[in-house]
C-alpha cells in the first residue's frame, strides 16, 4: 500500500521550552498598585495592493513600575506637599481667628474713628456752606423792597439804606439799618426778611394817630406814645382834640388820656369830639352830640367803656334829644345826669 506523499516525513520535534525562572515576589505597599508587564504592541497587517489599511489605535502607555527608591522619593514628596498644604490651611485659619479677635477688641476704636470722621465731614460741609453764603458775590444784596408805607416817604427810606447794597446777605449790618430807620419818627416798628439770592424786604408799621394836641395856633397829630406824626394849622378830622390844661404830651396826664382813648371801642371813639384833663384822675370826654362823660382815672377803662355803651343805648331808647351827662367814674354804678 502506497503511503501518501510526505507521510513518511517526521514532524520536527518540538523543542521543549526552557522553564522560566519565577520572578521574585515584590512586597506590595499599601496604596501602591502591583506592577503589570508592559502591553505588547499589536501587529499591523500589511495591506495588499487593493486592501485598505485598518485604522490603528494609539497605544496606551503602560504604567511604569518605578524602582523602590523612586517610589519612596515620590511618596516623600507627596507627604511633604500634603504637609505644606495643611500648614498653609492652618496659617490661614490662624490669621482669620486673629483678624476676628482684632475686630472684636478694636470695635469701639473703629466706631469712635467713624464718628470722628463723620463729624469732621459735617463740620467741613457747614464751614463750606457758610463760607459760600458769606463771601460769595452770588448772594449779595441788590434789591431792597419797602412795604407798608403811606405817610413815610418810601424813596427816602430806600436812600437811607443805600450803604447796604452790594453786601452779601449774611453780612448786612442790621444795627446800621435800625439806626437809619430810627430817623423816621412815623415808623413805629419794622420787620426785615432776606430773600436769597439778592433781596431784602422791610415791612414797616407806621404810627397811628390817636388824637391832636393844640399848641398855640397849630394842631399836632400824635400817636398813643405822644410822638408827633404831623403838624397842621387846621383841626385834623377823625381824631379828638386833647386839652391838657398846661400839660404836655410827655406828661402823665397825656398818658392817662391816651389809655382812655385806646380802651374805647371803634364806634364809640368816632363819637368823641374832645378830651380834657387837668390831672390823671379827672379825664372828661365830650361827644359829638354835646354829651359829656365823666371818666375819672384810666383804671378799669375797659369796664367803663362797656358801661358807657349801655348808658348811651338806654338814653337813646328813652329821650335821645335831651342833653345829658354820663358818669362812669365808678364802673359798678353808672349815672345819667340831665342838663
């Protein structure tokens, strides 16, 4: 029987592989993975003439198994790095605690400093405001307005205050203003008001006449203080004539007479034609209808004026044509005497 071709050839004897020496075991430290053999690079097939080459993935480098000395140095560096990190954290925590303590112990000082700074800023602002208002020409006096004049010459008042024009409003000399306005006897009082940026308003209250006093052949129109408002050769209308019988407007007799006239109601004052008095306790009024009123002193003048009003009303209701005399010197017991 013929054997197949090549059957008689002996297959090459397989060479037995040499036994590999076992690698010495290495102690595994905690936290360090055991080393692995490096991965072998895969074989890349050679493409044929019409075969497309397959994509080759990048090889992942295998972890390098460091020698024991290198691993110890790396671990030492890691421990040093951790120690430095912990030291930095501890230092930062200590600084934070120190800052907290400093803020706690210096709170009062910081509050005092803040208060002083605020007060200083307020003072500086006030000083700046005052400086601007006092010395700035933008707030200088340029216009003076006078109100309430009828008998007083307004042009003369403005002319007397010319020295104040051009001054800052805060530097107006009101003492000089008072001195200048006191030159006008008809001014009883006045009120000033500054209106920034350039105006000064003066509101004048003139003296009101209450009576006229005959001096020789002239009549002097006077106010309750005895200040002469005007002089005329004719009897002034609308005010009674006061006969002082040797007295003057500066005497106690005139002051008592003026107090009586001021106590009269406006309707009753219009009916008084004249007033006579030799002393402060015997004031006598003469009405426009010829009736006389014995007033006495100026004491309780308001009560006497009320009593006189009632007596006149009662007399007019009975017999207004009869001439009478009213006595109110005792305000609790009025008397009507017929002439």
